[in-house]
C-alpha cells in the first residue's frame, strides 16, 4: 500500500494492473524525435515506473500534494522533475524543453480540457499516449458521419493522426471508475498551419457543433457568413457530416468573400 488515499474530486483512479501500465508505456513510438516525456497525473507512479527505464527524460505534472510527497520519497529518478500543480494552468516555462511527448492515465473529469491545452501546445508535442474514459476516447478517434464525432475530433484530427489502441476494464482501477476506459495515441501530422484562418476555422467548428442537430446554415447564423457561403449546399449538412477538409474549404471560401 502506498498510503495515498484516492480523491474523487481529483479524478483519482489508480491503476492496479501492472501489465496494462506497461502496455500504455510501450505504446509510445518516439514519433517526431523527442527525448523528453511529460506524464500528466502520475499519482503513485504505477505508469511512471515503466517510463523511467525508457530512453527518455521523464517529467511529471501532479496536482495532489499527497501523491507528490509519495513520489519524492519513493522515486529518486524524478528528483527535480516533479512539476507540482494544475496542468491546465502550467505556463510554458514550467514545462519540459520542447519537443516532449505527453503520456498519462488522465484525470477523467478534465480530459477534454487537457486536450484543448494540448492543442495550444501542439508545436511542442509530437506524440500523446493516454488513457481516458472510453466515450471521450471514441469521440476523439471517430470519423465524420458518426454520432460521436465532435469539436475535439475535428480540431485534434486537423493536427494529429489518431488511433484507438485498446479498451481497459473498470475492474483494474482502485477505486473502479463508473465507465470503461480507452487508450489512444496521437501523432502530430505534417500540417504546420492549416491553409486557412485558423481562428475562423475553430469558430466554425465550435459554432457548428453547438447545435449539432441543426443544419450548418442555422447553426452558423451567429457568424454572419457571406450570402454566397450561406447558399453553399454544404450548409444543408450538419456539422457531424463534415470532414476536416470540408471545414477548411468552408473557412477558405468565407475568407475569400470577406476579403473581396
Ligand atoms: N497515473 C496514475 C493516477 C491516475 S489518476 C495511475 O494510473 O494510477 C489521475 C491523476 O491525475 C491523479 O494522480 C490526480 O491527482 C492527477 N490530477 C488530477 N487533476 C490534475 C491536474 N489538474 N493537473 C495535474 N494532475 C492532476
């Protein structure tokens, strides 16, 4: 026993199964040529122990004081590499030198926010391997046309090649979460910047999915798109039917007309 009490408000579900921790660690491919890893939410280090012997320098970001105290006492290799605090608020200078991969059994209550933060840091992060609730894992990996496809699917798929790796049963956690878990891998693609205004692209995606049952013509009304765009047959569709490329095309067309 580690003496660290699992805390619900921090989304703590500690992995009991060593072989799954190993499998997650082994899912890193080194894509993009990084030498540093940042583990989000190491807890008592179940996953960390499989990262340390790898050819990487391991840093961890942990908010729970009790877990931090445990790691300081028990994992000598992490000396000077424990970043204590809320990952969502960590400023760039606290994080490892770029590039670094992100790995972790994420706190499920904030997994979407973690991905929005990763999107902001995408230039520094060539690979992500993580476990999160299966529903969100599926959403992120699902293709256009499916019910699960949403804002994070489009935004992440614009910059990363994403794979669903495997499902993990509730029973291997202490305490068991209410839902099943999934492990996914994201590898940064070749796209440096989208061939369109990225802010407008993001607004289109967000606004489009805000009312995902409406046609885009209705859902995008607040953006006051040019008449010619509003007439586009693409706007008869719903956001969930559009690929990343479709959203880019729509953004380009809007820009062109606005700039005329
Ligand atoms: N990796 C461990 C623990 C996973 S539980 C294991 O697999 O057993 C999720 C972990 O994320 C917990 O340790 C929790 O304290 C930590 N955590 C929760 N919110 C966090 C945040 N905002 N920033 C950093 N760590 C956080």
